[in-house]
């Protein structure tokens, strides 16, 4: 059981390092657009 646990730990470490290397060497840019709600929708709001 101890060999299996060390194997799983080594595999997890390897995967984590791979993920960190790929995310550290890449860039991401995003833009979020949220349009204004029409005034006619105010009558459906429960918040005043």
C-alpha cells in the first residue's frame, strides 16, 4: 500500500508541475460586456 501511495503522490506532483508550467507560460485576455437593461424591465424587479 505504501508503494501505491508514493506512486499516486509522484503522479499528482508531476501533473501539478505540468499544469503550473503551462499556465505560467501562457496569457489570457478576456472582455466582458453586460448591456444595460431596458427601463421597461424595472416593473418586474422585486428590489426597489
